[in-house]
């Protein structure tokens, strides 16, 4: 069978269409994965916000300053403020005064 210019052109055109279709599918797959990741991140953010905003109990984090000294960061949902204390004893005192008396 003799190859003509037309058959070569047609073959190249088909390959281009196939590549184009593969690129479209790749893009669609990548876009779908991106959308899934964004949706998951937004759902996680929403869950965190709901948990954070609906708690009535304080949230307490132990942190360290630049010198390595521990301190406590407390979020008080009743006052909608952060409180910083230097020791566990101060935290216990604050909890007793604020929540249990």
C-alpha cells in the first residue's frame, strides 16, 4: 500500500486529536482533584470553626516564649478574649474563679 501525502496528513491530524483529547482528560482529572481538595479543606475549616465557636469551655494551649519559658494561652468563649498566664497554678486559679465559683 502506497502512502500518500493525504494519508500522512490524516494520520497526523488523528494523532493531534488524540493528544488533544488526552490533554483535555488530564486537565479535567487535575481540575476534579483540585476541586476535591478545595472542598475537603473548606469542609475541614467549617468543622473547625463550628467546634471552636460552639464550645462554651475555655481552650488552653501551653506555649513557650523565645527564651523557652512556658506560658499558657487561654481562649475564653464567654468573654471572646485570649488570656495569657505564666503557670499551671495561675490557670487553675483562673478556672476556679471564672467557672466554678
